C-alpha cells in the first residue's frame, strides 16, 4: 500500500447564520457537511461527487485553510484536530488547488507570468530557497511548457487575452508551482468543451505519473470520474457521505438510493463513445502524447 497523503476523519462543517429577528441577536448553526471520511494515498485519485451547492468546494477550501469566518469546522486531519490553524497550514503547504472559475481566480490587472511568478516566489520563500529573479522566470517558463503553453511571449499575456482552455491551464500551472503532494482539482473542466476536458484531465494524469501525487477530483462529470478516479466519495443533498469506495464497485453496484438516482443520469460507455464524451479506456495515453507533443 502506498503512503497516505491525506486522511480525513469525521469532518463536519457548519455555517453560522444570523437571526435577523429584531428581538433576537442569536446566530443559528446550519449543518453543511457531516461525517466526511477518506484517505488519499500517493498516486491515487479520489473523486468527489454530489449535487450543486452541497458543499464540495467548501470542503476543498477547508482543506486549504480558506474557510470564511462565518463557517466552523471539526474533525481530524492526519490524526490531528482540524480546528487548529497549524494543522490546516501544514495541509496547505503540501497541497495545490485548481480553483473552479478561471475568470474570477485570475487577476485581470496582471500578466499570467507575474501571477505564476508570485506563486513560485512564495513557495521558495516558505522553503527558504532564495533564488535570483532569473531563476523564478525560468521556473514560470517551465511550468507553462509543462501545461502545454509553449509560446515564449505567453508570460506577457493578460487573462482576458486567453481562451477558457488556456486560462484553465494557467490555473493548473499555478497549482503545480509548489510541486504539491496533494492536488485538489475543483471542477477543472466545467467550462470546457469535450476535447479540452480530455486534454486537461490528461495533464493532471501526466503530472500524477511524474510526481506520484494524490488527486482529489471534484466534478459533476460522472463519466470522467468513472474513468479517471480510483475511488469515489458520494455526498447526498443533505451533506452526508453516502458512498465511499472503489470507483468500479460504486459505479457498477451502488448501495445508496441517492447514488442510484445520481448514476441513472450517466450515459452508457457505448453512448458516450458514439457521442465522443468523457474518457474512453486507453485514451489517456494517446491524448497525453498529443498534449505533450
């Protein structure tokens, strides 16, 4: 068994809502997610699926220590109390996150080269590896090449000058800048067409192959999760974890009624092959060659 990178035990997240009644000043805790437990090993991909708005992105933000003050969290991460900032900080140092919306995640006022350079410099500072500016520029260039952006002048471009697919690649480059052992990918293909979805997922797979990192893939694309993830966690519309296990087993024979309803919307592999959707078995290596060509 490979090394565990992240272990979550009984993670619960609550949102504090203010009571606007004029005669009351109390706040009410709203249970968002409850009892989430999973272990991600080196080289393993964990899919996280569930309905929109249930709190999947909130879970990712919690792992990165980015929850707003209106939310509280309890449970264990790697055997330690997650409420301590120290524990969340250690997870963040080893993790990289691909945020869901490239348009709001990238700063329109700065070039993509400057934004990636900021991440690289922050990583070097945390590791007390002080390098000349030319070394940072070289690292930025290598990251862009790694995600398939090979034009030398690309570093001078602003986000509004890029397509959706290229902006998503920039977000991936920023997430990889810290050489993460855990890569959290929050809907990395939601705004892309079928061909670009394959390319982006193949980029993630290629990095995982090189680095042996673990990946937490949050996605509504059930077919991609089925073909890309080793294990799957299913969260129902009440924020409860109802399935957790090997993807092949859950997709073949789900136990929970919610999972059965969720998977009933999944296209069959035969239909998907005809429609050209998702990842077909054996397609990753071929697409990877195209991306890296």
